[in-house]
């Protein structure tokens, strides 16, 4: 009968088993790139295993790590998960049929959902984000560290894989219990779609709803000046705000933290024009004049509104 307590039942090479120098340094480098903490480190903490010997540099380190895991007061399937992860460090990618981790999982009848999840964490720790997502979004997995995984995808995926955070969110629905991670995800969402971010903000209760709504406005106006910013601002001012959001919008850009944003008053005026509030638009646009956009200035716009309102402007000025 094979038992976890026997080192040689897990590590085939016995006294010769140890990581290569390159593998050891690669793991340490990945830890540095992931802000000093691997997901395996988090897993050890969660399972209350006192093991600072990962990655094990020598065979003696590996034996001590094995001893600490088997002595931990946790279920066998949790111990199996930890050993399975460690064994993946010794696998030869070119010999999939003879991988130590798969042999271990089969011999100990390790539950499939634990295998899949550990595969995902291992790929995440090795910065293979797309491969990690294939496992971490598997329906059989019980999400562990969902907010932290989302945060890692938001902050560490390369530009060409920026879709992964959104895929993970929609598949796993992490709780976003951490406000910093929530706001980071919201900014990411707003960068991809102003409308989607707006819908997300409306699904939140107050005061989170208002906080995210103002963050959305700031996100749109902070974009680098150019066609992309113009398109995002047009999308913003055409959103179907309710009465409360309308008030928040103007308060944020006229008197609130957003008043110093480039184009704040312009945005309020455009919103008022889009909503047919011509007189209010003129009032807010009194100080706007010289900026030229494709041959059109705010003076041109205001003159056009005045002409359109005609005699109705007399009542506006007299009032």
C-alpha cells in the first residue's frame, strides 16, 4: 500500500531528487514578478502548512518540505494537491506519458477537480495565463482565491491577453470583496467598454454605485486626447442616466473631484445639448469659446443654439 508519509512513494528518485539550478531560480523569479507571493504560497498558508522551503533547493530541503506537509492537520486530498503541485516542477514537458505528477495522481486516485485546479494555479505561477485560465474556469473547480486571481490577471497579463481578466470574471463571478481589486477591475472594464462599465455600476448598491459612476466619468475624460477619447466621451454623454445619475454627473464635473479634468465643462455642455436642455447648455457654456475642433468652436455652437431658440432666448435672459 502506498502512503503519503513515505518520501520514496512520492519522489521516485529518492536521494537524487532535487530541482535544477535553472528551475529553482525560475520559480524565485516568478515569485518576484508576482509581487513576492506565488499562489502556491497562498495555498500553503490557507492549509496552515509551515513551509518556507518552497522552492526546495536541495534534496534535504525537499525532504523537510515533505515532512511538514504530511505532518499538517489537513485532509489527504489537500496533501495530495500540494505534492501534485511540487511534482509538476519535476515534470518533463516533452514526455507527457511519463510525468511524475500524473503518475502520482493516478496512484493516489487524486480527485479530478483538485488536479484541474492545481494545474491552473501552477500555470498561473509560471505566468502561463491563458493555459491557467483553461483550468481555473473549469466547471468542476471550486473557486479559491478568486479575487486574487482576477487581480493577477488584471495587473500581469500582457497587452495581447487583456481579455483574460474579463473572461475569468464572467465565468467565475469573483465576489470583488476587496475594494481596490473591484476598482481595478472596473477601470479595466471601462477601458474596454464605457457602456458595459456603466451597466456594471448600476448593478451595485449605494454608495458603490455613485463611486463607480464617478470613476467611469473620470476614466473616460482621463484618456489621452485623440479620437479614442472623443469616441469614449460621446459614448458617455449618450448613456441613459436616471435622474439621480444626471445630478451626480453634473456635481462631479462642475463642483466635485472631476471639475479639474480636461474638458469637464465641455462634457457637461455636450450632455445638456444631447438631452435637449439648450438653455442650460448655454448657461454652462458661457465661459467656453476658443477651442477649435475641425473648424468649429463653442462660439459657433452657442450662436447656432441662440439662432434655433429665437425669441425664446429673450425669456431666458430676462429670467
